[in-house]
C-alpha cells in the first residue's frame, strides 16, 4: 500500500480522531472499526485498502477492553464461547463475500441507529441491580452465527451487533456486556483478518501506524468504562456510539 496522500495537518487530524474513537468505543467494550472507517472516509482514504489496518486496530483495542473488563469482573466466558463457536466460522465465511456498498451502508446504518435510540430510551433500566433473565443457549448459537456472518461481511468485529442483543435480552449486567462484546470483536476480527489473507496483512502499509493512537485511546477509555462509569453512563455512551456509527453510514448511503 502506498502512503496516503495527506498533509501533516491531515495526519495529525486522523491520529487524533483515531485516539478519540478508540477512547469512546473501548469504554463500552467495542473496537471502533466503524469510527475508524468514518475518520478515514472524511479524509478521503478509501475504506477497502484500509480494511486490514482497521481490523488490526480493532483486535488491539478490543483486546485491551477485554482484558480490562475481565480484570474488573465484567465478563462471562460461557456466554462468549456460546456466541463465538458459531460466529467465528461464519465471520470467516462472510469476509470472502462482496456486497453493494450502498446496500451495506443503508442496512447496517439503520440497524445501528435503531439499536442506539432504543438503548437511549431504555437507559432507565440499565442499572447494576436490574434483573438478569435466564440465558437461552440455542438462541445464542443462532444469533452468534448470524452476527458473525454480518461481521465478516461488513469488515467489522460485530460488537455493535452483539451489545444491543445482550442489552435487550438482559442476559447479563450492563458492564458485563462490554467484556463479552470485546471478546466477541477480537475473535471475529482475527477471523476476518484470516479471511483477508496474509498478503493483504503484510501489505497494510503506513496505515498500521493508526494502531498506536488506538492503543493509547483504549488504555484510557477502558479505565473509565470498566471501573469508573456508572451503568447508566455506560449505557448512554454505548447508545451514543451506536447512533454515531449508524448515522454516519446512513448519511453516506444517501449521498
């Protein structure tokens, strides 16, 4: 990959945007793929060549979130594995399929926006003392397969799909959603990189430098998300992330 044609100020803006995206996304257990793609698009960098760099940043940022949320006690291995056992092979399959960019943006943007607004309106029950419902593993396997395929198809980790599902079914406590989503993103992003092939990974080029501010933002963001923010704040930030990502895609779809 050749060096993107950016000025010094352009690179500074891009690195700052990646840091900010990693901070907010990682604070709710997400890797930030949709946010990185948005920043790249604003600066005129095509998303296709940047896919490997975005997925790499996704693995690192979500990996930090996974570690931090797990260390704080906001994680559940059983639930993650039941989703991942179906999602990972489907993510690998989905990564090899091409769809119309317009269709992708329209469908994904609508889903994320609706999910974010739903969470925002229902934030009043997103508290640590909210009742947790019984986990239904056959449904989790089916959901994992569908979400994994969508993650591979769209080139993201899939946490933006899983988090609303966990919230709406109330299978875990709010912040535990962050830990599970982070692990889900890491596993699916690795599957997506495997589907992209080693040649594309080794030729990702200078955009891999974006992983540095991403890691910095994640270290700071996960500190607040895993330990300091209340569950109500956590759910509102997650809702904001989803609405931002969805709105960005919808705006691109109509232009």
